C-alpha cells in the first residue's frame, strides 16, 4: 500500500519580491545553514504570518519569529539581516511566544526607512529550519503579495 505524500505551503510574509536565499548577505541564510527557503524584499514594513501555527519563539529583539505548523514544520521569519543588533529599535511586535497565528495575521512592523538609514539589508528570509522532516522543497520567486502568494511548497517525509 502506498503512503500518500503530505504536502504544505508557506506564503509570503510581505508585499514585495521573493528572491533566492543565495541573495541574502548573511552566510547562515545564503549557504542554507539554517534551512531551505526564500527571502522577501519588502515594499513596506508590515510582516504577516506565512502559515497557520503556534509561535514557538519570538525574540526579544522583535526581528525573528519561529512558527510551528500543525504538520510539524518549523518556519523562521527573520526581518532584515543582522537586525538583532538593533535590540528591538525599529520593530514593533504584534505577537508573543505561545500565541497561535493564522496565515495573514500581523506578526510585526519594521521601520524599513530606519533600517535602510542604519545600513541594514531589509530582506526577510523565510526558512524551514527542520529540513530533516522534509522530503522535497520548491521555492517560487518574483513579485509577491503578503499571505496570498505561495513562496515555498514542501512534501513531508
């Protein structure tokens, strides 16, 4: 008897353009050390949940959000590159660790202008961090709409 593949989708966190992780100026992302995914070059600072799930970690610096989906996938949303050094300045979180979120719920707002002025790349990587649970991943790049455009499709092992 054949087991049917279990598939899932991860949606864009922002309006803008999805690009390959290799374009993120941080080796942890560009060399996929943290997992497979995409990065969003945002049009604005509103950041939405890319999946339904539970927030398993919201950093005090308000730029990183880890969400566990109902099928056990861990999704990291990291707003900007090296923005943890700002210690929360320029970020406003709408959620906390333990909260349940639906795709499209507002996670945070980032002051994109401030980040640019301070010299931080504004790309937002979206990464599956538990790749051991995944058999296959497909990423989609190009223009995206928050919570509407699928940017990562996966098949579970």
